[in-house]
């Protein structure tokens, strides 16, 4: 038997990986995956329209869509564009950021539990924000500090926590399970710190902190949307481009390095992007539980990919948060912070992942 | 790449005063080595002698404490890792594929060093992957998840990935780990053909000495972090070496099916003349006829 037999033509195509090639761009044409991703995008948009339409002044979904694309009366435009769109967009962007963030952390640490909310990154952002609310006090806490102070504190808190966890987990390289264990430890410590601050603080500050801690979209306006939108757009793009190396990284450190991946640099870029996205989301609306954990696992089951698909995970995250907001605002008798709804849905999903035994959870 | 390279040219991969270790422990100490081009070289040695450490350093997975690995005359640590990955491929020991990853997708990962985020599946990539799948006999398995294959098929899929990488030099760390003898032979046949028919330089680490002898052009024998012998299997393998390096009492006989030596370990049990062991054939006849 010979490897090279002149009589037998060697194949030149791989039937299961058809190419999509335009100029210098070449990709694998995966029709089903593109269709499902487009479907998710449509679902997110529909939920956004439903969310905007709900309220004291109800507007039908087709009318909302029409207004978003430039139609509608002056009153309708004011209600949709100025009053309701910022909140709905914030929900959408937050979900997108959390989904992408979770997909990256789960892929790199090769552990489905390695999501920013279980690793303590969200808790770090929360602790910093609560510390600011509590320490700055109600009276002195106005103006620019009120708009920018909490998001910036949360952003710094999230990134600082991630850096400390990464440094503690470092042993000439980073192993996923060490990061997860250290992260869970940090998460517990930070939650304790938050509780301590809430108990010892002034009651008015505590009330405000509590609303923020439940992940609330109330009071979102355009001034809050822009920083989130720009942040998610920039970091999200970096994440999507860098995620090209994920295919190799998923084969393990040794294989990735053999395939020419600059392991530390590649991992650090992606992890930093993931932490930044989770922190931006938390900074904008407070901690929203379980979205970063669930969205990637749902996305990989929808698309049947071996690891969480980055963009689709983001879209599933967007669908989850906007959908949860619709539930929070309409189906339930009282308007709940969205974080309570996502946690109520996410808790059972986590249990489902853990007890499921016909197929191990994937990363 | 498909040209037959039978002439042995200057070594493209070498180690110079290479010292490698973990923490304070030195595993490989001041080792000089040249890997001959276009042949199969196998590193053998007792457990813990540093053979895997050496291979991982040659594949730049481990950073040397001092000394260097040279690829085409340049220190490998100064080269861009992506450039190295187009010349030198390394398959780690017992690699694990993510659950659900298909064989075609795994083999396509081998093209990573030739790709970028906008060029993820060029016609070249597709051609090389199709070829690698066919050459390793896994084309029919292309759509099957790697984790559902048998051990031998799985290892062929990984070797297919390394082949798709298109490197002239290939390092294999114990490619037969967890494989039964039949599958080990199947995998090593494939490795030998990659060298013989595709002109690849192969360096591997093997535990099984007889398989190493059969499938290697050259053997490197390591003991306690140093090279103690190297050359063709016939030059290197002797009863003295086995006793000195492996602490193994053995006979080295002529292999009935090849021109290479064959090791027959002796041990203390079930050997003619040992306590409770079998009686030699001649004696057995005598006893039976009494």
C-alpha cells in the first residue's frame, strides 16, 4: 500500500467543509449556522420591539418597527426614541456583552462554569460600585459622579478582580480549573464584602445600592446608552477578530502552541476583552446573573458546535436579557429588576447542566 | 512536498548545550544533539530520563533554562511562533479533542499557521486537508466526531492534522500511548510512510523498544537527562546497553521477520531454569518418556 499512488487521484475538496471565497476573504460556508444566527438576530429585534411597545401607552410591534426606521407620529417617536429605546437598547447591549464574555471565558478556560458571574468578576464590579454608593453617601452623590461614577467604579472593580484572580491562578501558565476555583473563592469573599457594606451603611444608600445590585434597567437614558454602545462595539469587535485563534486554543495549550498560537498573548487578549465586556455590562445596569453562563451553552446547543460560538452566544444573551425584561415588565404583577428574572430562569438551567448526564457539558 | 527525499542533508533541527527543567529540578542537562534530516529518529530511555522533556523543548513547548534549540541554524526562541509552525509540527502525547469536533474540523485546525481571521479556509487549505484525510485513510470518517472513534482511528485523525499542517519536520510524543499492539503497528506504519513517501523528518518518543527498533532509522538513547548512545538500531541495541540503561536483563536476537535486532526480556519468572519456571524442551521429552 502506498500513500502516493499516481493512478488514484487524491481528493481536493472536503465535502463537509465547503468554501465561501470572495477575494482575499475565505470562510467555511456553514449555511445552517448562518441561518440560525440570522434567526437569533431577528428574535432579538422582535423582542426589542415588543419590549418598546409595552407600557402605559401600548404600541403595536409593527408600529414600533416603523418608528425605529423613521416613521410614526411626533408623540410616538418621542415615546419610542427618547423614553423607551434607551432602556431596550441597554438591555440588548448588556445581553450581547454578557453572552460574548461568557463564550470567551468558557472557551479559554475550557470549563462551562467559567463565566464572569461565577468567577467573581461581576461581584468585583458590584463591590466597587456598592462601595462608591455607600462611601460617597446620598447627599454628596450628585451630578457627573452619579452618571459616570458607578459605571467607572464597576469597570475598575471588575478588571481589577480579574487581574488578581489571573495572577493567583498563574503557575507558569493558567489552568482553567484553578481559575474557576480561585474565582469561586473570590466571588464568595466579594459577596460577603457587599453584604457587610449593605448592613453597615445608611438606609437610603442601601436602598439605592439594592436596586442597582438586582440589575435594573430603570432610568436608562441616551447618556448611559452611548458609552455602553461604544464599549461593546469596540471590545466586541476585538473579541470577534481574536476569536479566530479559539479553534486552535480549544485543542489544548500544547496543540495551540504547536499550531503557532502565541498562547499567553492570545489568551490574555481574549480574556481581557471578556472581562471588559462583562464589566461594561455590569457597570451599565448592575449584575445580571446567569446570562453569561447560560447564553454560550444554549448557543452551542442551537448551532451544534463543539465550543460556544462567539457571535451567536452574544445574540442569545441579547435575547435572554431583552426577553427577561419583557417578562419583568409585563407578565409579572409587579415590575421586577431584570436581574431577578434572569437568575430565576438561569438557576434551573445551571441545575439542568449539572444533572444532565447523557452528554457532558461542553466548552 | 511530495518529492521523495532520500538524500540526507544537513540537520535542520539541533540542540546546543540544552538544559531544561521544572522549577529547581534539572531534567535535561547540557545536551547537544543533531536530528538527521529525512529519516525517523526515535528517542528511547527509561521512565523519567527526560525524553519527553527533550521532545517538548525541541518543539518549543518548553523554554530551556540555558542553551538553545536551533531550527535551520537559528535559535527557535527568536523565531515567530507562526513561522516555526509552518516548518515544525508537534503532536503532544494523548491529545484530547473537544467533544463533538468532527475529524474534518480537527484536521482543518492543522491549517491554522497558514490562516488569518479573514482567510480561514482558502482553496489551498481545503486541498491540503482533503489530501491529508485521504493519505491517512480517514476520509470516510470525516464527518464523525473524533471522540466517537476507536483509539487507532483517533490517532490517525490527529496525525492527519499534523500532516495537513504541512511541516517538513514532525515531532510525535508517544504516538502509540493507549493503543493496543495492532493499532500501534498501524499508526507506526503510517508514520513510516509519511517519512518514506512524503520525505518528512520524524522525531518521536516511544516506550516500546521493539517497536522503536523496527520503525526507526536512528535511535537516541537517553539516561538521566543525557544522551548515552545514538545510531542505527543495530549499532545501538545491545544486551549491555539494556542492562546498563534500562536495568533490564534481556537477550538480543535476530528478528525473524526483519534485519533488525529483537529484544527478548528475561525477568525472573516463567523462564527456563527459573524457580517454578518451565522445563526446557529437551528435558520435557526425557521426563515424559520415563
